[in-house]
C-alpha cells in the first residue's frame, strides 16, 4: 500500500511538473513573440529577439545623440548585419532622411529589406559592398556609421579611403568598437585601440575629431577628413528646393565655388534677405569672394547681389552685358565690372564660356576638377545644348604650350591625393549643373536633349531651378546614380585643384 501511494504520488508529481513545463514554454514563446514584434516607444522599428541586451549595453538613442544624428541626414551604415542599428538610424533621420545599409552578406541585407517592409520603414536602401569598399553613392552622405564592425575589416585603410568618396563636405565617420582595456575579455583581434584608429585614419586622410568614452565596453571615435585648402567645392546658396533643412528654398539660383586661387560667387538669387540668410546659415564669408559671375540679367539670379556687395572687399563682377545696360539691378559706382564676349580665364582652373545667345545673353562657368570638366549654368535660355557646345571649345592649356596633353584622370575609388591632370584643347564637358530651362518642353524633346548630352560626352548631371520637375525626373531616371541632387545647402566636393 505504501509502495502504491508512493508510486501514485510520483505519478501525480510528474504530471504536475509536465503542466508547469508546458505553461513555462507558452510564457517563453509569448515573450519571444513580443520581443520580435512589439514596437519600441520611440519609433516604429522593432527590437528583435536577442537585441535587447545589446541595446542596453550600447543604447541607440544615447549613441545617436552623442554623434549628432538629426532628422533629414543621409547616413551610410557599414556592416549593417541584420539591421539592429539600421532601424534606429532610419527612425532618427525620419522620412526626409535616408539610410544606406551596407554589408558583404547578401542574406543579411535581404533580411533587412524584409524587416523594413514588415515595420513600415521606407527610408532604407541596402547596398552589397566589398571587403574594402561599401560602394556608397559619391558625395551623398552626412555621416557614416559602423558599430562592432571596424575590428572585422581586413583592409581598414582602403575602406576609409573609399568611404571618403561618399562624404559631403564636413561629414563625419563614426566608429563604435570594443576597447581592448575596458573589454579585456575579448581577444586582441576583436577590439580596436585609439592608436590603431589614429594610424589607419592618418593613412586614409582622416583625423580623430571626437572620442566618446561613456559606453561601458566600447569607444566611440568620430573621424573627419583633414581639410585641404584647395579642395574644389560648389555650395548651392539659393535654389527652388532645399537640401539642408536650415536653409530656405525659393525660385532662383546662386552658388559659391571655393578651392581655386579665387573664390567665385555665381549668381545671387531672387530675394536679398533669403540669399543673405542662407549664406549666413552656411557660414559663407562674403569678404573672401574675389569674383562674381552673373549668368544673365534676370532678377531671380541677380537681386541678392546689391545686398551682398557691401560685405565684399573689391570683387570683380563679370556681367553678361555692360553694367549700364543691366535692368534687374544697378551696379554701384566704383565697383569693378566687365563683360567678356569670348571665353576667358578667371583663374587657373576656372573660366567663362563666353556669351551665348542674342535675345537673352547668357554665360556659364567652366571648372577644371579631378572629377572632370564641370559646366555651371544659370538658366541656359539660349539652349542647354548650345551652352554645352560653346563650353566644349574651352582651353585650359597654357598659351606657351598648345600641344594636346593627356585627358584629366577621373578620381577612382580608393584614390586620394592632389590632382595632377591637365586638360587638352576642347575636351568635352563631363558634368553639367544648374538650370536648363526645359519647363515647357515635351517628354520627347527632353529625351532628345538627354540623348544629345550623351553624344557630347556628358557623364553626370545636376538639373534644378528652371529645368522643371518633369524634365528633372527624366534626367534623374536617365542618369541614375550619376544624377547629382542639388538644392539650397548642398555642397559638392570635386577634389583638389592644381592651384
């Protein structure tokens, strides 16, 4: 009897334990489901199974605050994995920003796409890269981010050099990686010291601009490219659209060109107060402007100039018609101005196209850069193709040496350093930026012009202002990754000039 009761008690205990185990399994399953699918309180992204502990050790919100991540920024993430940090970056930059999620694992990137679709995240684009190149779009990124990735890089210097090609002026590279002292449990090849980062950064043309140590196990290194005084940059000061949220948009155009022997202001927008406000937000020093180029005598390209002139020292003003004939503005007495009919140099690497058209006389600006020959137009009233054809007759070669020299080499991925190329007589325009005045053209007419661009050897295009939205869309589609987005506040670096 005793034996039977003992056997019965054991059977009842076993049954009770099985019920408890089943209940525990259900609770655990529910917890996993919640961990995978419950959105965080701060955004629409989800925290997936296994990520909670990592997020606690490396809080995304605190890290993003420390590195200055803001809405509207364009981010490149190296080594995005399965998107743990990608979703937080996407939530922070918001619908006006974008995240390029890079990895060398196609499966991981496929999972990120599925995760973003499931969570309703529409501002993430995946890029399958190489071990030494994330293949980010050029000159497009405000910040490049990598977390727990740097110590895995087999060619970190080459990676940094290729990252540099994707950065806008002033952009940063953020490296979050285990500290070999704070996280002593890790093996040496699973962490990165400050000395290693400094060595690699210097070899790639970067320097450490910031170092955050608040994470328990990791360092946060903030890298910036070392500034070179002769990096050619074009900054859009005035445009219909906005690239920098601190600027305002309005019908008109103006741009600042730096990095040559002379600093050049090209056009001056339609409203003086807005032109000056944008310039102030972009930290433009009008006192450094040596030359002003006015493309044509229309107010949406000239009105801001009289308000800016008192802030300038003694610039040379290059006009499309004599100063006395200007209708949209008056050039103050005592200011130096010229009207040059033919193509002529402004300084080494920069020159005028010469006057195009008779009814509306217009001139463009030609720049010699490491990425090719660039034509900047205001509106191209005489016809954008005519402007390109006129510009194709430029001559950057020395009067003492008219022999044709090798074409200017384009910067290739992984290449850094000063520009040494020379341009031969009549070398075709490579890049065209500005207004094309195609608002009233049909789709067929615009496509014919695009075809003519190709015939003329144009490789990249940035169409804006009076080009018209429909025509801009056609250029964007035709040129794909070689379409350059403009807008007030956009800065386009072209590399080092020879001056």
